[in-house]
C-alpha cells in the first residue's frame, strides 16, 4: 500500500498525496469491480478451491501444502467498508496538505467532487457504483454527527434563543413546505413543462423533503467560517429542531399521496402527531440521559468503560426513538444535553478526553463518508432531468427561504431583547443549506414515475446550496463584516462576573416582580442543586459550586500544560502569578535583589528539579489498562484529599543536601535535618537577602510540583517583575532569552 | 394615548421617559410595582425590599438592595447613601437594565456600556473611594459563594486573589519595587470586562 513519506517541504508531500489518491482510487475500483463481478469470480474461485481441496484430499501426499492462498470472499464486506473509510480519510488528509484549495473551497464541496470522480471512474469501467443506502445513512452515519453536536451544544446561547430557534424550525419549515409545494404545483400546471403527472400531494411531499435545513451541511460549512455565536446557534439549532417537523410532514404527505386524498382527520392527526413526535422524542432522550447519568455515578472503579456508557446510552436513545417513529435527532440531542453535566462531574479526566476525541473522530468520518457517497450516488442514480422543474425548484427554495426569514424576523424582533439586524437575517437566510437528509428521504420514496424527477431536483438543490452558497459564504461574511466568534480566553474575572451578573439579573427581576428568563433559570438551578445533583453525581462533587469547579479546572489545565510541555531546563513561558502574604511588619526598601548562585549549586538544583518533574510526569502516563495508576486527577477519593491538601496547605517540599525546604503559603520553611532546626522566612526576606540560595515559587494557578527559580546571570533565563497589591504580593515572571524578551 | 390620561402626574412621566428612555407603558408598570412594594406609601425603604420573598435565595441580595439606595446610581456626581427612595430614583436605577435599542451609533453604545459597568463597579466599591480594593473583591467572591454551603474561606480568598492578580497583570505593565497596585480603578475595570458584551448581557425584559 502506498505510504505517505514523511513530510518534507514544498511539493513532495503534495505529490505523494496525489499519488496516493490515485492509487487508492484504482485500488478501490479494482475491488469494487471484483465484487460486482463476484458471481463469476466466486464460482470460479470456489471451484478452484474445491478442486484443490479435492486434490489435497485424494492426493494428500502428492499436492504440497498451500503456502500462500487467496481467499477474498470471507473478508469481503469488512474489507470494502474499511477501504471506503480509508479512502475518505486519505482524501481529507490530501486536502489539508494542499493548502491553497482548502482556503477557498469548503471541505464538503471537495468531498462531493471526489465522490463524483470515484463514481465516474467506477461507472466508466462498467460496474454500478454503490448508492447511499438510506438505512446505512440513518442508522450509522447520521447519529455520530448529531451526538457530537448535541453533546457539545452550548447550552446558554441555545436556551436564551430557544424561542427564535423554534420559530424558525417549526413555522419556517412549514412555510417552506407549503410555499415550495404550492408553487411547484403551479409550475407543473404549465403545459410546456410536460409535468402533468405530478399532482398537488406529490408536490407537497416533495416540498416537505426539500425544505428542511440540514445539520450536516450547516455544521460542515459554518465550522469553517467562525461566525458569532448567536447566528451559529440560531441556524444550527434550527437545523436540529426541524427534524420533528420534517418527519411528521414526510410521513403525513406520504400517506396522503399514497391514498391520493387529503382528509381533515388526517390533518388533525398530523398536528397531534407533530407534538407526539417532538415531545416523545425529547422524553425518550431525557429518560436515557438520566439513566446514563445515574450509571456514571458508579463507574469510579471501572474507568475504562466510562466513555462507552455515554455512547451506548445515546445511541440507544436514538434507536428507541426511531422504533416509534419519533424524532431520533431530538432524542439524541436531549440525551446528550441532559447527560453531560452529570457525567462530566463523575467521570475521570481521561474519559472526558476520550469521549471528546471519539465523538469528534466518528463525526468527522461520518461527515466525510456522507459527502463522498453523495457524489457517488449522483453519478449512480437514475436521473430524470427536467429543466423547468429543477430550475424552478432551486429558485423557489431560495425565494421561500428569504421570504420566510424576513417575515419571521419581523415578527420575532418584537419579542427579542437583542434584535436581529439585516446582516443577521441575510446570514440566516443564506445559511439554509440542504444536504444528505433530503437525499436519503427522497431515496426512501416508493418507486413511481416521479421519484427520479424528484431525486434529480433534490440533488441539484443540494449541490447548489453546498457548492454555491457554501463557497461564497466566507467571502460574504468578510464583506459584510459580520461579527466573528470572539476568542474565549478563560479569565477568572469574567467567570466571576458571569455568575455575579446572573444573580444580579435574577434579583432585579424579582424586584420588578415579573418572572422572566432569569427567574426560571435560577429556580431550575436551585432545583437541580438540591434534588437532582444529589442523585446523579457521586461524592462531594455534587455540592461544588460552579465557580470553584471552573477555578479548579483552570488550575488543572494550566498544571497539565506546564508539566506536559516542558522539562526543567527549558520551562515554558507563562505568566505565573504568585500570591503570597506580604509581611507588613517589614516596611523596608525593596530593591530587586536577586540572589546569585554558583555553578555547581545550579547543577544540583537542576537535577533536583528534573527529578521532581519527572516524577510528576510519570504519574500522568499509564500504560496498561489493567493497572491504571491511581492518579490524583482520577481517583475520586484521593482527588478530594488532594484538593483539600492544596487548598489548605499549598506546600512544595523537597530535600537537597541536608536541608529540607518546604514552601508554605508565602513562606519558606527551611529545616536543617542535621541540626533539627527550622527557620522560617518570608518572600520579602528572600528578596532582600543574599543568604538564601534559591527560592521555589509555586504558582497559585498551578498547584503541582512545578518549580521555577530565579537567577540572574549573563544569559538571563528570566526576570521577575514584582506586582504588589495591598496585602498581597505577586510575582510576574517574564521570560527573557538572550536579547529577546517575550512577555506573556 | 387615551389610557395615559388616567395616569397621574403625566408631566412628570414625560420627564422620566426623556431621562431614562422607558416608554409610558413601562413606566406605568413600574409605578404599579412601586406602589405594591411600598404598600402605597410614597417612598421605599430597605425593609420593603427585605420583604420580597424571592430575593431570600439570592446570594448577593444585600448588595442588590444597597444599589437602590446608592446616590452614585442616581446621577453622575452622587455620593453616599440614602435611607429611602422615591419613584424617580427607583426608575433611574431600573433604567440601567434597559436593553440597547436596535439603531445606535457607536458612541451611544459605548456610553451605555460605561453606564452599566459603572453600576457594577459601584456595587463592588462599597466604601465609595473609587477603587475596588482586595478586601472588597474578596468580599464579592465570598458573597457569591456563600450559598453553596460547605466552603472553606480559603478557597474563596484564593480565587479572589488570583482574580486580583489577573487584573493587575492586565492593567499594569511593569512596576517599580516601591509601587503598589492599590486597587481596581474604573478604567481598569473597563479594560478588564472589555470582551464581555455587557450592553446585551445586562438587560432584562420590562
């Protein structure tokens, strides 16, 4: 198999990438060809096998034992699947090696294009390319993407804009369906189009398939353009929640089209069915979510399988909802949303990382496969091209989207605090992309004379939205200067003020007397804290307030960053703020006296530091899954102890020579083991005097045994700048290497 | 417009709408609430606020109530506290939470941002000296975490310390050995919460 050579500069990786692409295409075609003609092959190979077998039987001693044999049949299926997935991933790899293209064209377009190519090659050799099987799509390819989206759904913007999102999802989609269906019926009445066979109900069915905004496409395109959170969540939320509407309308119109009649009772039942489908789906998701959260409470002894619980419960939620024809997508989202806060409080850090990466990985693979298959299916499928039908479909899709968004926004803005501007409306309208769900639904239609016509139109609309809108949205966003996603720097001040603001707004609402958004959120939080958390979260973490979890997480992250990225000799450059008590009794002049250290001392210090650091690093790495070393981050019990210890004592200690140095909060305790005496010095003393040989600073934001020290010589490793707040002394460490000063 | 003739003190309301930007209907609603809270008296006192049942669960209750009686929130140069407030002051305090209107110029938006941040700043700066000292900030964090039950004071203190140092390192580039960072001034506070989008976050629906 082609192996990508290690990346050298410029064209070599590109060339290898291209070669590999071509290789793979031909290879896959060869196998696809092989299986398509499998009938003949199987028989012949079977015959050959039988022959040799017979021969071996009858003439055991004559025919030699087959050293090398070829038997493809029994690995055929997994082999093909793996090959397709590998092909898809190599494509993805290829695009990112060729940078210029990936800047202009979004990945989804490139993947569809590759799919077209592969499909074309397969067809050119006379075999039938595989089509995107609806079962495959709905059961295997779609759930990972939705779970990934649902699990990491940003809850706060979602709930703040839930009214808007629901309006767009429900009313917007309904408007689209009826507008497109109606207008297409009107078009079909034109004699010139020769579309007389398409009746109103079929048109409405077609409308219901084509109207829904597709989450896969939206995600694929919007992820790359990084627009602000509000717009992202509105379009994305809409694409998720319109699933219920789509499901109901699709089944409803399918029934009607089948019966060729639309009844009043049918319509009423349809409306009821909508509520059942959406609320039922959510309920199924919630139930599985709670069970999943409850299960995670007991997993402290079997950390390895924790991620599996999350995946399996969510997948079961999806499948269970599909059994009852409820909205599987909503169920999956509800499960992920409900499960996440409790599960995250219970599972280990490693499991959290695992879940995150597996979800991203699966959704990435799914997404790639979907687009490639779309391309292949386009080449494969039977097409009935009718210029008028297809053209008008595209036009009306755009038109209905624009009109719908404008109309709805005018209505919604009356109720919104932060109104949607014209720019926002444009992006929302332009971001209404269609995708693979529409194709799969179309594929599920019963075979009648209109199916090919519809499929062709659907594919054209999908191509149009993904290619044209997908490619142009990025330059448009820049042209219109739409607000981009602001980089979230985790600042503890912002977190404090976030919480403060929440309570403040709740309080003001209470004073005002009306029960608004904040009031209910506060009530929900309190309910959550007093009742739900106690059941679903193990141990003491159930009572931990959010600010403290945030703070601890921040510390942990910085600690791990530090330990994983540096050795003693070249410690990474960060701002390490240290908080130590200022001894106010000493009101001395503060010269920035930094003690000088002799060379040999320096070596000793380095050695000790390195040993300490390595000890920490060793603890973070664990090899066998059967004996995971109990690390402070993982084991719940020791973590609580660990935290207590940190909060209380905050000490760093080690021995060097005959002295033991313990850094307590702001003080250095030096115990001389030989003489058994203890000297206590404060930071000020250290800064003042030259007697202390070295100082170990433990950063407040990093509570592991990371040690840095000050020294000054010609090639200054770092300088210290002293920050003094009344009652508090901090040290800001600035890295200075030779002539360059990097201040972080 | 007919409904307005039943509202007493219409001229006074015109004043208020001009000053605070509320509409007539909103001021009417607030008036009703004011009467309800004050049991039909003319002024509100602190014990009236203490009667509001829903506020009991709020960890920063005391600070919210104080904010209503703080002269600095009434107009630019106010100082000190009052014992009771009338309707006008009530509305002025509430106006800090109005949402920004759709069409605004940049400087109007900036002005509103400053106003809201000023309100927050006044809530933190309890001793009125124009800076938030470490003690005051510690107090803020302690109050925030006060309802969470089992909490060591150390943790609250260390969070406040870390936050304070973060402010110091953002606002102050380089300090001489003799210098002290006295406390967070209003400019530093503005800089600190620069990315916070407060004009849209600090709003409630009236």
